[in-house]
């Protein structure tokens, strides 16, 4: 009964999705502890009600009102749980803002996540899609996570192997989708930084910033500067960051495309596969800067679909399908969304 009283009805999800769509949740609750979460999941009144888990709402596209119980995870707290000569093990609540967690690590000299600065979302969402940027992915610094099984309310620990991380993938987006709610994530970070500056424009940006001595703070600041120059702030222009994954194609397909499009970039991911930038494909297909009513493609980064206001999620979805068809017609490559469509 205590948990039931915290549940609200017909709540706008406008503050809970970075696209900025004003859809309503049939039921809504904010969860601040594992005990609250387990009490909710074990409640007979709510056990059979469909559930949607929301963190920062930075990787979802809400296309209609949500006829379910929306559970907003706000479990906070950051603590050092173990320390060795060269490493520190840090545990964070799933509801902690991801960039705030990165800044906490940078300030304390814990290295490993500085290249992931300014990525929107929460700590709990980070391992779900193995977020990555500038040569670093969550799996590189991951120790384990804790998650509550929705069906039973039982708390379980997952190792990196059990999470089955892939490119913007994990077991929680595949075989265990919608079965667990992540409550905490533990990272193994280094006391001795190994700076990664060879990706993207990091080295050039550090030079422009006239950084004389490289540090975690300087590297983080450079990453923030690059992201701010290329990506729109969701508070000013609705978006969910990169909408599509970068596709991987066979070597033969890449070679054939390279003959037709000599400037096509590619990055080998295995002896037989080449990763191609989805943003480049979308831009070459003529979509960069496109706008149709309240939605469009960002003028500086073709990988980002944007909402200018007063639009609907269905319009973004329709635009994404037009882009998929166009890129497929032009290059024979099917783009897969990185964003979760609800």
C-alpha cells in the first residue's frame, strides 16, 4: 500500500525524454531504492501491469501515450568499494546522471571514462547498450552490475561475460530484454591514466585549447568541446543523439562501394567486416539539414534526428524509415536504429 500511494496517473513524460515529446504515462512512479523497487514488483496489484523502465530518456523515441506503469529509476550514490595499487573499483547507483559520474571520476583521478564525457543518460542505461565514444566502450571499464528481475523481484549480479557486450548491444537488449531492471553498476578504473587521443578530433582540439600537459580534466574538456560543436543540446533542440548504429558490411561490399564512392570511409572490425559511418551514408544520400515540419535531420550531424517542437514521435519514426529506405536504395545497406522505439 505504501508503494501504491506513490504511483501517479496520467503523467506527462515531457521531462523524461530528450526528444521532448509530450506523451502521457497511464501510471508513473519514481524509484529511489532497491527496497522500493522490489516492493513494487512483488505487489499483487501491479504484478500483471505492463511496465516501462525509464532512466534519462536519452535513448528512447516515444511514439504514443504509454499504457503501462512507467518506472523512473532514481537510485543515486557513488562509492569506492575496493582499491588496489593501480586500480579503484567504483560503484554507482543506476539513477546517477552519466556525465555527473564521469566528472566525479575525473575530479578524483579515476581514469577510464573521460572519453565518454557528456554522453546523455544515466549510469544504469550505459551498459544496456554498451555506450562508447572516441575509442572507449563501457565494456572496457566494466566490473559487474546488479539488476532486479521483474518477474520475481530477485536481485542478481551480472559479470561482463554474462552481459554479452557487443557494438551498442548487450544481453539486456536481446535475450533478457524487458526482464531485468539495472539498479547499480560497478566499474574498474585506473589510477594511472592511459590517454586515448588518436580518435576523432581529440588531438587537434587539445592543440587548439593549447593544452601543455595532458590530464583527465583536459581530455574530458576536449571531448565536451567536440561534442558541443557537433551535437545539439537536448535542452535546446529535442534529440536522442545518434539515431542509427554504424553498420558493418562485408569486405567485398565495401570494395564495390569504394569504386562508386571513392571517399567512403571504413574501419575494419574483423578480417571480413568493415564498419561504415552511418552519418556519412545519410549525408551522401542528401538528408543532412533536411526538415519537414517539426522534425528533421541536424544540419551539422546527419546521424542526429531532431524535434523542433510541437511534433509527434510518429513523425520522427516516419522520417527514420524514409532515411533507411533512401540509404538502402543508394548503398545497399540497411541502417538499424540505436534508439529504442516505444
